[in-house]
C-alpha cells in the first residue's frame, strides 16, 4: 500500500523539489533516488507522474517556463495581482485590461535600413512595435529566471519547448495577450524561439562555469555568476579588458587606431553583460 506521503505527492510538489535540488547541488546530483530522499519517499512514488529521469528533466523545464511566463505576465499586466487570475494555462479575469510597457517610438524617416520594425501582411506598424515590446520584456524575464536558477541553463538550452505541458503554458500566455487585443502571428512564435535561443546562450556565458572546471563549481541561485574558480562573469570581463589593453598597447599605432572603434567601449569600462545583452536583443528585434 502506498504511504501517505506518496499519496500526497503532486506533479507540482515533485517539480518544485526537483528544481530546489538542482539549485542546491547541481544538475548532476538529480536522480529519482536523490529526489526521493529529499521528499522522504521511495523513487517508485514518482512513477505515476514521471516514468523516468528524462520525463523529470522535461518537467523541470516546464517549471522554468512557468516561472518565466508568470514573471512576464506580472510585468505586462501590472503588479496588482492580475496575473494570478491569468496565469499560463488559466483563463484571464474578465474585463481586466492588459497594459504593456510603452512601445518604442516609430523610426524617424531617416532611420537606416534594417532598423525599422518587421511588418508582415498580418500586422500593422503599431502591432509590430507592440510585439517587439512584448518580446523584449519576455527576454528579460527569461534571463532573470535563469539567473535565479543558473544550474538549469544547460538543461533549458538542450530542451527546447516541445512537450504538451510546455506548449500549453506558451499557448496560455499568447491567449492572454490576445484577449487584450494583441494578435500573435506565425512570426511571433518564430521570434519567441529565436530570442529564447539567444537569451539562454547569453546567460550561459554569464553563469555557466568554464568547461574543464571542477564539477564542484556549482552556481548559486540568485547570483549573476557561478561560484567557479574563474571568479565569475564580472571578473572575466575585467580580465578580458586587461588582455585587450595589453594587446592594444603592443600593436602598431595604425593597427591600434583601426581596432579602437571596435573595442573602445570595452577599454573605457563601459562594457558589461547587461549592456551587451540589450544591444544584441535590439539587433534581433530592430536590426543593427
């Protein structure tokens, strides 16, 4: 007969505990046995919800997407609790408007080619700008979630949105936006996919320990850099700047002058991960 603890287990309880275990000890420490020990049940208690570790890993990805989408909806709908009624996969509260952040202004007539919003036959300029703003906010929410759970970055990079549960979460978000007057198109989904890949790859550069470091170099939740021997992302930026300065000093003056426009911001100490992330994101959304 199943124990009372086994009967009380739910999918959400299991996934929350699994994510906590990964946060605390790293992805390599996750197993059905270690998770059972944490919850005080045998690993057989999980089979009703997750037949194997692969399914559990997909479930952790589902949890990460849920956290990201909830953060996103809270941002675009305001911090007044509206998102609790319109969480991914659930109906939106009737009669509640959705307010997005102010859209960026239309490009001026002399805007260089490639910097105007992408327009398709299904979208107007205003809708395209609204889509850009939503995607911009979504990318920052995804980045924040991964920074909160840095040990999951590689997992999310190698497990794109694909399961019914994950697709249902995304559909719930798009449906919530549609109820507010936004019309998603096939381009919207493609842009979400591209920005998701860009964001997870970028955060990996911020928080994942360099290849070849000890398995004990586990990132800590809430930090913007891993607790790795390298000293983290900020130290890497400083070290890289020092290397560039040394190389620049050794170059022929003409070569150094050619290099200056490319690395001037770095040498001036104006380069950091956040600024670079925003610049790359804008390039995807609006063009260089």
